[in-house]
C-alpha cells in the first residue's frame, strides 16, 4: 500500500496550503503546553508528550483551553517557525479558528471520511484548504 | 457564507491589510459554523490580554490602517505607572503592555481596560446584536441584559468591532437561546460569595449549556450576577442562563425552555454550596497577600472593603490589592473610600488584571481571594478562597483559618 494516494474532500475553515508528515492525536491539544522553540508537546500525560508538532500536518479532535493561552501558544510556535503546516480537526470552536487565522495555519474539518481511520502517523499529507482537498500518501 | 460586494472588497484587501485580516477571521468563523451571512453589530468588547499573540493581532490591525467601526472596549492589562512606583519593572517587561496599549489607541478602541464594561462604559440594550468576549461579559449581556452575543474569543470580538459585523449563528438566533439544564436552587443565597459557589458548582456539573435557575426568590444584586457569570465560565463554558422572574428574556420556566421543561434537574442545597466551599477553600495558615477584584470590583464592593477596614490596619507582612475599573476608582477617590483603604495599608488599582506578569514578586507567596477565577489564573503559589470579610480579617491578622 506504500505510496498509495487518496484524495478526500474537506471543508475549509482557514485557507492556504500546507503539506507534511501526519501526526495524529486522539486527545484535544493546547498549544500553550508545547515548547515554543521546538514545538515539542510538554503536557504531562498527553499521548503526544515529547513529540514535536513542528512542520507536521496535525490531525486532532479539537482545541482546548482559554482563548488567551491557546492563541498565544500557536502564535509563538508560528513566530519560531515550528507550527504545524496544516491542521485537520473534527470539532471546531472559535478559539481554535482565531488561533489558526492569527498564526496563518490552514485549518479544515468535515473530511468525507473519518480522518482517524484514513490517516496514520507517518503518512504524507497535503492539505489544500482553498480547494477543499486533502491528499494522503500512505507510508505503509 | 454569502458576502456583499463591499464585504468581498474588504476581503480582497481594497480597504487595507487590517480590515482584510479582520474579515478573514470573521469569514473563517462564519464558514465553520455554517452562518449564511454577516449581520451588523452595535458594539463589541475585546478581551485584550497584553500577551504576545494579542499584541501581534492588534498591531497588525493598526499597521494595516484599520479602526473600530462600532464602539469597542478593552479588557485590563496593567497600570504600569502604579506598579513602577512599587516594584521594579524592566524595560523588557514593560514593552508588551506599552505596545498593546498604543495599538488599541491607534485603532480607536475605547480604552476602558476593564473586564466589566457592561456596567460602565459599554452597556447594550435588550435585543442588540453585539460581540462580547470575556468570561463574565458574554453571559452578563446575554442573560441579564438580553443582548445577543456568541461566546467570542478576544480577537473575534475585536474583528467584529473593526468590521462592525459578526457572522449570524448560535446565540444570535432566539431558538438557540433556550435552556438546556434545569437547576433548582434550594440553598439560601445570602451574599455575593454564595453566587460564586453556585456558579462554580453548576459549571462543574454541566460544563457547557444554558442553565435555567428556579427557586431564587430574592432579587439578585449586580455584584451577585457578575460573580455568577464569571464562575459559570471558570470550570465551565456557559454563554448564557435564565433566572425567570429576574433575567429579562424569559418570564417563566416554560418560556426559558421555549416549551418542554426537562424532567431531570440539578438540585443545589446549602450542602452542595458548603461542599463546594470545602473543596476549593485551601489550607489554613499564614498569608502574604490578598487579591480582590476578579472580575473587577464595582464601586459598591470597593466601598464595602473600605467599611470592613475601618479602624483597622493591614498586617505589615501582607500586601492587599483591590482591582477595579478606572470609573469606580475615580468615584472611590471622590467618595473617600480610596483614602480609607490606603490608610489601612491597601492598594486600589485600576486597568489591571490579576493574570499579568506585573504580579511576579508574588510567585512564591500564598494569597487569599474571594474569587475561584483569580485562584485559577493566579500569579501566586498557594491560594485561599473565601468570603470578602474573611479575606479582610486574614489581611489584618496575617493568617487565615
């Protein structure tokens, strides 16, 4: 299946294009609880603790935490060049949208298939938010 | 989302980069929530924070030539001059708040620096469509006043203030403003702190939703409602509630639910309030500071502090702070409350939030407060949460419990 390419429709929230290796989180993410210089998640007990979101296409259910900290968190990652290249989520809320607009990170939801089934950590993913398309290139 | 010709042109950058970015944000939110269009708003409140993300966005708007199309108030940062006279503040530390303040002035925001502008300089009327961020502000204007706002983030409210519009979704529609949880209050709500405990307990139970309170028989005060609003958004995210008979939008419980009243209910007795208090109050012992005014104290609360301190002296090892609005501080000065508090050894400071870097001298200290929200965001190490009069007593003795 390696190299197999699948293109899925999605719903644009924040426009733009981003590509990179997929990183899946089944838990919500608070960007304030990452190292702003490296993008490494430092939230104790988080399934991605110790992993870096830098330059990844991040697939996660939703954001969490107050607007002030979430926005500041993603913004700092972006200023240091270690933000995700794009984000695919299941449930959006205002704070995550604002964070993505300010940090200029493409954000999409409503993939035509469950992203947690179709995408696995390590796959290569191209997110074309403007055209409402996500392309997944399987790694195995 | 449908955009008018003018809105398209804003999004294309014809009116400058500032308005383009604000419009991009509103369109993203509208698309996410399937709004059909933007609707005009009459006012906004931006929960500015003086953090770097906040600074970036407001400077981008300012540099991009944007300014507020409708009156837009600002949340507290901190009063640098006041703090500078007491603590050492480095140039580096002062830079972010200074730049934030300058940029908000440049975009023509109303520089209220207050988290309770809805009782002073930014008061909507019933039915107005507005965009209010800040945990106590959103539910207050929705519930107590009956204006209509979604639970905005600081920047989405600011973008709405810049464009003068907001996407039409959620609480802008009457059908989305109906109750989701019935809360039967059997507890005797005696003071402001009881409303704090009520809000905290209910938010922990429901997380998100629109609670409808029954059993409250006495007219709640402004201060009690402010506390209820703030605490419903400390362990929870409650954009609105109804108290039929007191809040404006529903006269009866049936009205509040727009039809069927749910059978399930949450009952709050004196026991629940007592247990909530036991859970949050913190350990007895020596205290180093008292922090009041989260949300900002009203003039009436500042007066109460002055009265409780009358004839007393704050312990020499205790710092005593009251955060309030510029308006309330001015009137407190006129009425003599300010000098009474200062004579006892306390500080009254305007324009300042409890969650700012200016409080760093207290990072290893133990503080007492009457606000679980203050304790949640605290800039000190250990927290005691109790009634105002206990906080004052602890300040005088230097210890609590």
